[in-house]
């Protein structure tokens, strides 16, 4: 149980620190040099997509490690681990579709921020991007937290 809690804290800290991208948050003048807002959004959307992939990879790996521990703990927890594996696979495609729409949300937010303040839009968009990534991480960790709780409530014979 201690291992799982420690690993969870480490995972959360590492991922949260990777969400911030200093260069993207820099202040800027309004759009110039013929670049459109859509052009300027490309690095933000690339960063967002990369972070989504890292969240998915790291949380799935941790979830698999927890399932392996549950499998060794008892037959009842082994069934839980098997069910969790099935649920993760079954929900992968619907979650991927749902998360794909988040890029459009970022674009909409960028347009609003730019319209409100063409000089400060980047910092505001970065703040939105970080909040969105934290929410996605929290969502992905819901199942992990359940597995940790199950592992912690197990009383070996």
C-alpha cells in the first residue's frame, strides 16, 4: 500500500510539472507577420496532444502494475483486476473520442482570450491548458485510486 501511495504522488508531481511549458506562456504582441491565430495555436495543440499521450501511457502503466499486485493478493482481488482490465479496454475508444474534442475547446478559448486581450492571450491560454490537463489526469486517476483503495482494504489471511 505504501508503494502505491508513494508512486501515485510521484506520478502526479512529475506529470503536473510537465504540463507547464514556459515558452508557450510568454507574452506576445498581437498577431503579426501574416500568422493567423490558428497558426499560432499549433505549438499549444501539439503540447496538449503530447501531454495527453504521456498521461495515458503513464496512468495505464501504473494501473497495470496495480492490477498485477491485486492479482497476487487474493482471488477476489484478482477478479477485480481482471474486471478493471476489461473496463479499461472497453472504455479506451469512447474516452479517446471524448478527449479529442478538447482541442476544439482550447481553440475556442484562445479566440476568446485573443479577442479580450491580444497581448496577454498566451498566458491565459496556458492557464486553461494546464487546468484541462490536470482535469484529464484527475479523470484518469479515478480508476487508479479505486485500485489503491482495494489494495489497502485487503486483509491477508
